[in-house]
């Protein structure tokens, strides 16, 4: 895991799961009991996974850029990033609504993205990636989230139904999928 990218950009419409996925990513890279070392499936039961899912880990820092968008907010983050993690392998900085940062804040963030400590990872989340400077975009691995279509929703429901040993008419699944939006 030492060759992992240090910055990701999760994009997609509101409510699609970008920030939740960032927390799952934080679990995946910090999980203490992964069955396979080359796997990214967190166990969900170790101390690291539990502290992240409860929101109690001091090493997972979430920042809402809609409220904390100034250069001073990013400077404070830059000062904290130098500190080693307290309990996890990686400190993960999740910056939600990153497109709301000011130009000066983006410039300060860029400096951190260019020379991050080995223990720091970033997940930037946004609904408007086109509002991010190219300099920030070029330093991130971008993952575009999209809504599931009806067929994908039906397949997921089918797996749950099978796992629960239930019988549900396909018309019911079609109706649920069409209303899921």
C-alpha cells in the first residue's frame, strides 16, 4: 500500500455517496485485519475500522469547504498535516464541497498536495469538478460517481433477496427500481 496515490477526487451529484465512500476508503487503507494484504476490503470489525465508522478517529479529518473555505482554514490544515497519525497508519483528510474553496485556499492546498507527508491521504469531494483549478485536478486520481440505473438496482435487490432466501415477484423489483431515483 506504500505506492498508493495520495490524493483522490470523488465527483458526482449530491447524495450519491462520495463522502461515505471516502470514509470507506479510509477504513480500507487503515484496516488492521484485512484478509489479503493486496485487498482493499476493510473488515469492519477491527479497532481502526470501528473508530472510523463511529467517527471517533482523530486521524480522519473531515472539512466542509462550504463553511471552511478560507486560506486560514487550509493553512491550519497544513500545520496539522505535519503531525503523525495518533492511532492509524494513514491520516485521511476528507474535504467535502472542495469547489467552494477560495483561490488563495486552493493555492495553499496545492502546496500540500505537491509535497504531502507519507502518512497523509486526501479525498476531495465535489459536485462541480469544473470549478477546481487544473493544478489541483492534475494531482488527483479522479473517480466519477453516477447513479445506478434500474437494471443495476434490480441486480442489487436480487442479491439481497437471494441472500435472505426470499421470493419476490420481478414486477415488484421493477417498481422499486423505477421509484428509487
